């Protein structure tokens, strides 16, 4: 399976969180086959909105969501 990555972003209520204000206005940058290309797209989107502190873009590791059993023990979030 490819290690798919999703890049998306939008306006957040607090730049220190991932609390997006309006889920209907989320910008989907794209789905990428590897982290390097996802990071490149993330950097471009973030740079485009660099002067707006309330805009935030993130990279999501879709492959980890699709096959969580493949994550090594101890590498995931705590219970």
C-alpha cells in the first residue's frame, strides 16, 4: 500500500490548536503518495497564507489511519 498523505487547511480559532472554525470551508490541497511531496504542497499552502495567523495547514498520514495495526507498538498515542 502507498503511504498516502492528505494536506488540508483552513481558518482556526486559535493557531495553537487544530480547532477549525468552519468545516465547510476547509481547503483540500490534495492527496500525495509520499511525505516529501505532501510536505512540499504543505509548505506552498502555508507560505501562501503566511500573513494570516488564523490559517493553518496540516499533513495527515492517511496510511496510518487506513492500517492502524501496522503502527509499531509504542509509536502511537497513549491510551
